[in-house]
């Protein structure tokens, strides 16, 4: 990837994370939306226009270049020690989850009972942990990859198992936007492999929809959770009837 294409990709990513559209870019550059789309498609952005878009996003040109350079080395997981520090502090974990969902500091304080000092302290810790870069003006830039995930047997997963799972399942799943499906059958190894591939694909679709939703303002986005589970299983009362 060339340096200019890295800059263009970074601009696109930052525009999406700040819920800005091509219409916003068109106004800033005094162009039509069609012209903006052609510019981004061709990658032929002049330095003057790049600086204008940096101003629109609240970045300096140096910050944009730094973000572009770091784009290929984004975190895909944290260490166990980093996850342990996150779950040791409820406020820190809350701010981390909000930041990973592209909330601004103002968004977090508007929804949750955190003072500016408390929120800033959490953001500084996340910056030290490498989860975010805290920029001037308390702007948040993520340093994690699109396919970022928690460790399979790490502290975050253990926290979810002990505190989150029961809370998540404490629903009849009958409200609008809710769904619960359960299926049971006898599958071959080949069929199981195919099903695992479909689960990975569905998770990728969820990530894509999450990313595309960033273009909408925060009040129009709803925190949603998807639980995917697959294992060899039979009810315990059936197992008790098996011949030894």
C-alpha cells in the first residue's frame, strides 16, 4: 500500500468513526458528493484537501500520518495482564467498551455517571494500556484492529462467564430486535466444519454491520450482543440414562 493510499484509507476510517458522510466532506471541500466519491476512489487528493479534511476531523496532518502509519500494526488481542487490569475496575471496563464502540468522551459522560476527571483518568489508563491513543482535546483514536477480540480463556471471557452470561440470558427474547434460536441434530465432522465456517462468516457480518452503523449518530445506534455457541451436547438427564 502506498503512502497516499494509506492516508486515504485512514481518512475513510476516521470519517466513519466520527459519523461523518461524503455530504459533510463535500461541504468542507466545496465539491459535489459525486466529485468526493471520485476523489476517494482515485486517491488523488491534494495536500491542501487532505489538510482541509484533517481540520474537519479535528486532526493535525502529523496526527493523520501517525494514524496511517499505525494502521497496519493494530492490536488484535490484549495480553492477559492488560485484560486483568480492565476487569479490575468497572469504570475502566465501561469506558473501554464505550471507546471500542467509537463513543466520544462527551458521549460517555452524557450517558453514564462519570465526572470529567474520572472519565479522563480511565482514558489515560487505556492510552497507557495501548487500547487507544488519547489525542489533544480528549479525542479518542482506537489502536485495535477490526477483528479485535478478547483472549479465549482470558480475564474478560472469565468475567463474562461469571457475571455477563446469566445477565445476558435473563430475557424471554420476545421484544422487538431480540431473537433466540436453538437447534439440535446429529452432524458429521465435515458438517461441523462447515457450520463452524458459517459461524465465522456470521461474526464477520456482525462486525461489518457494526462498522457501517458508525455513520449514524449515537442515539440511533443500539448496543446489541450476539451469542454464538456450538458444542457436542445432550441434556444431563439424557446422559444419566445412558448404559454404562
